[in-house]
C-alpha cells in the first residue's frame, strides 16, 4: 500500500494593489450610494490594479512572499497551480507566466477555473499530488484582476469586486497536522447565474459582443445570494464531518468574502461567534479566487491563527461551485 503523507501550509503571502476605489468613487459612475452598498453587502472600498497590471503580476508578488515565508528556493518547487477567473490570456496559462517570473524552472504549472471557489479547489488538488508522493511540494495561488472584467456601468456588479492575490506553499508535515479534509461540489445547472458570456468558443469576440458588453460579468444577484446562503454552511459541515471534528472544535473560519449577510448567516448556522470569523470584505470587496488566501494570510499575520488551531476555509462561486477545507494549522 502506497504511503500517504500529511500535507500542510508552510508559507503564505498576499498582495493587494495600491489603488483604492471607494463607494464614494462609484457614486460618481453609477446611480448608487455608499449607504446602499454598505447596507446590502458590507463593502466600503476595494483595490484595483492599474491598466498595465495583469493577474500574473499580482500572482507573482503573492507567490514571492509565500516562497520567502516557507524558506524554499524557487527551483525546488515541484508544482504551481493558479486559480483564477481572469487569466492573462487563453494560453499560456497564468501559472506558466508565474513560473517564468519566479524562475521555478523545475515546476509543472497549470491554471484551474472554479471562479470564487478556485483557491479551495486548487488547494485540494495540490494536496493530492503531495499526499500520494507524486510531488514533495506545491505553490497554490488565488489571483484576480476582476476590475478588468467588471462592467463599470452596471451598478449591480461594479460595486462588488476587487483585485488581489494570495498564495501558499504546501509541503509534507507531521502526522495529524495540516489539511485534515476537503469537500468540493458543483451544479452546472446554475451556471447561468454568474457568467462572463463572451470571449470563449461559444461566443468569440465580435463587434456585437463588445458593444453588448458580453465580455463583462453578468450576475443574477438574488439567485446567487440564495445559493450562497444554502451552501456556505453546508459545505463547511461536510468537510468537518470528513475530518471527524465537531462545530465546537472550530477555532477559526475563513469564508469567501462576497457579502457580509452571507457570512453572518453561515456563522450563525455553524454556531460561531463573529470573533472567530475573519472578515475583510469591507476593505477589499469580492476578490474571487484571491478572497480566501488573502483573508487567511491577514488572519495569520495578525496572530489570530496559531499552530494547532482548527481552521475552516469555505467558498462558493460561479459554475456553480463550492468547496471547503479543514486544516490544523502547522506553521509556527
């Protein structure tokens, strides 16, 4: 029987663009107000990349921090997975561009597309490669330049999204530590609720698709909200069940940062006080696949998560997709 290794996060880092777009700034673009946005989402501002910055650029900066934190040389990295909904281009993958940027010359590299759930999907995939002994380590990145695909004339979506990147190094760790269990799910029947319709083989770019703004995010907000409220807590519970942990044993929850009402509903169902839930969406908005790793990095840097803590990460997104991971924090 093949030996299976315990896998944990040994390095972590994140990057946020300097430019801040406040709700007051958005008031000048569309008919909305700061009060309306905060009341319905909890978002006060978001970070936005400049015109010359792509997803690979923010991904690279987060990756460099995670590599440094792990104390590993780039040429010793075995695998790079980038989770993103805003890849630099159709191909090569954003992961290959990051590989070149950080000189990880021995790493395999690929992207995955699971929208806002992307980081949890990528983390689970990376864990499997190491757990089975196929690789010794993996660099997992969630990175987005959502401002590039937001319709700044659509007041229902332009208020929600921001840019950023978070990254972790996965390596073997001691038994009983690291990732304890994960749970992934999808329902393609709900795919039309959240989409960028054009730019692929179904609707290649034409004058008409550009004029119709079909290369921007389209969302049925009410349907996504109902889906998210249902799935956030249930996904976390599934992973907890697989890890043989009870609700009382959760030390900290890192949820996808989409809407404060969704987060509060999930915390209530999980019987967690908000003091045990990390929230930064007021500052950054919804960063899609970057949301969870950025929040995790901030929680760790603030000393809210310590070695031995049981941490639950949970996300949902377009696809529709959802996923959760339970880990026992293994890093000092």
